[in-house]
């Protein structure tokens, strides 16, 4: 895919770090133009920890070839974001998704994203909900539940244009970043050459007590939930069971890998 496009370049400039960052996360694409621009502007600390997300192996090889001239030891995560384990708090992240938000991504952002005090975090994703059962479920949840409905009203950042889709995404990000407070800038809805996109920017992030009443994971996401009300307890129990099983499997795999390493060294 060709990433050097007029509208994309404008938003790329808007999400550049405001100063030099030490621990960052990027969705750079094959050309890595975001990373190259930031390095050229001396905005990436070469002693820090910098993560690149690319789940396609062929694209990853092209990506690494394109950044080999940059004297920084990048960490390539060759998988989806939802499988990433962060070792350090990030002071910059740009979640530049080509498509829409998925339940797996939203849950990772809610549970596993680690941000330092004063961090900057930006989001770019497809404007349309399309056939996403998860996003349509969240949309119904926001309009049918008082806590979420009030949140959507508060985050109605684009009132003059009357765009409730923008308000929905503002609120969705507020829910995903429920452990943080931040200063949000005016969201941007733009027509790229590929599809309509939304850009949302958060600055001066700081940790707060989690907003547990805005935990969208505990609600049934079927579009008919309003007829009988959300089965909160059942959904909560099922989610906790899935998370416990996933954690157990992750620990098992780590132990197996450690055992194989010790065996190989004998």
C-alpha cells in the first residue's frame, strides 16, 4: 500500500512527538514514514525502547530494510497488538489502525496499555463501523446506558457539525483509557484516498483511579441487549474466565520456553 499520500502526510505531521521520546510504539507500515520523520527531527531517543507493530512477515522484512539506516535498536513485534506485553511505560504511542477497532484491540488498550506521566497517545482508525458487531454493540451500549450516554454527550467534541460518530469514538477512547486522564485535541475526520478516517490525539496523560463504571467489556454486545437489559454478571464471569485461561496459557508457554532454553544450554 502507498503510504505517502497528501491527507495522510498532513495527519502524520499532526501526530509527531512534541519532544524527544524514549519509550515509543508505532504502527509504521512498510515505508515507516512516521518513524523516519521523527528521527529526522531528533524526536526519538536512540537509548530508549521503541516498538514497531507489523503482523505480516513479508511486510516486516520490507519495513526492517527501510529503517536499517536509522541507528536505533527497534523491537519488532511480529503479531497483532493484542499479543504484546509491555515491559515499560510508553511516553509516546500512535495506534495507526488501517481498519476499525476490534474487541481484542480495545480490550488490550483497556487492560495492558502502559503510559507514563505526560505521555502522548494518538489514534487513527476507519470512520465507518461497517459490519463490526463489536462496534455496533458499543454504539448501542452508549446510546442505551445512562453512564455511557452522558459520557458521549460530554465528549461531543464536534458539536457544530453534529457528528455523533465522532462523539462515539471520543467516548470509546475515553472508555479504553479508563486508567488515565488526558487533554484531548479536536478530533479530525478526513477523507483519505483509501477511506474515511478519524484522528484522535491525547496529550499530557496522567494516571487516575480506573473508571470502573465505564468498563464496556462487562456488557453484552449483541444489538438486541436493550430488550432484556445487559447480563452484566454473566458477561463479567465469562470475561474473567477467558482472561484467566489466557494468562495460564501464557505462563505455561513462558515456562516451556525457559525449560527448552536451559536444556539447550546443558
